[in-house]
């Protein structure tokens, strides 16, 4: 697990991304060793990144085969302010569902509605929790 030192400029930027960004890029590796980036919704949850997935997706198969992943946020328009984490992903069905996490629903309420879904239907469809334990953090 990493420690984010919010007293530094970089640590404050990381925390700002974790608190405010709607999308994080999850990079898994397929069976041929090719990186597979996917934009995903996320919640910073107990110092880990929580993602909900639909079942039977390529990213879940990739995680089952190779749990090492990378996560990154979009950079500034000029390519500055890069934040990249690497970590270990686990599929953990003991975690709460999206509907049971008010901060997640507050963050993505508008997005859920834009998908034509309710909180319940979203939780029913995106019912596989993936937890990423960040191990390294870098950026510039």
C-alpha cells in the first residue's frame, strides 16, 4: 500500500484526482501480453481504488490471469501533471455493492441516469467489485 503525502504538491494533486476525477484508466494485460486500457468509474475506498464491473468482461479475465495492473488519470492538456499508480487487483464479491455506497452514488448519480439506469439497475448490472491495492505511485 502507498502513502499519499498531501503536504507535497504532487501528493495534493494525487488526492485531488482521487477526490474529484470521474474517470481513471485501468490497464490490464491480455493473454498475449498486450496492455488493455479501459476508462472506468472508481471510488477511493479505504486507501484502495474500488471499481465496479459487469460480469464476464475482458478486464475481469485479465485480472484473474494477471492481477498486476496500472491506473492513471488524464493529464493536463499539455501533457503535464501525470499521475500513474501500479497495483494488485482482486475481484472481491464480499465488498459492498454500488447501491450500498452513498459516496459512489453521489459521485456517479448523474452518470447513472445518463445511462438510462437507476441506482438499483446499475448495481445489478455492474455487480462485480474490483479492488486495486496501489503499490507504487509516480508522476510529473
